[in-house]
C-alpha cells in the first residue's frame, strides 16, 4: 500500500513539474484590451481613431485591430444624451486613421464613413461599408463582402489598382470602377 501512495505522489509531482516547465517556456503576449486616449501607453494596440460629435469624451483613441464602431464609441465614454444613435452603424469595423463623427439628433448624418460632404462623391475603398459598395455598378452583396474581407485581411487599399487582388474583380470591372472609387 505504501508503494502505491509513493507512486501516486511521484506521478503528481511529475505532472506539476511539467506544467511549471511549460508555463515558463511558453511565451505569452501582453495584449492591451482597453482603449486609451492619446498620451497613454498603447503597446499592442494599433488603430488610431478620432471620435467626434455627440459622445461624452470626443478625442483620439487607440484601439485594438479589428475593433468596431461600438468599441470606439465606448472608448469615448459612450453616446451623449443628444446623439442620433440610429445614424451610426455600431457593427462596422473601424480603420486606422479614421474620423468617426457621431451626429446629434436632427443633424444630417455624415457622408460615407464620416467623410465630410464635398464635391468628390467617390466611394472610399478604405472606409466604405457593404451598403456603400453595393451602390457601385456591378457590385452586389457578395462582391462587397469580398472587398471588405480583403481590406480586413490585407489592411488599407493603397491604390485603386489593389481591387485586382479581390476575387471576382478583373481588368474590365476595375476600369468601370476606377472613376467611382478612391483610397
């Protein structure tokens, strides 16, 4: 009976030892989860988003890659009491360098992805959501989602010609879109 107890204790000690060794040699990555106003440390965060308008604390915030509008608004303290909450797509992924204006109730909603109204009515490939992309000729829901997926996987479009890398877009379609889109 004593030998069995010693074997069980030895097996338990080996198991604990292996766990300790694995914990020491397994690298762990520190991930910043909270959004911080600029001026604070942003070690692993990599998106800078300017939140303005009807939020409690407008400003520039550092967010994790893959963050959504809801995360940016939360970082800015949430909606103010006079915010037009229905004018903001909370589910949309934010892009690095984006300005996110939140309109007040009764204000006209901003143009595509917060761009100010201007004579340039082209669709910005780096900020457009699926519904804005679908307004382009020959772009349906499936192709709009592939454009957004390409942007999410590869980062910002650096040139309109990057559309050729999106499955389903060839030279002919690119030429028909060239004057209608921008980066």
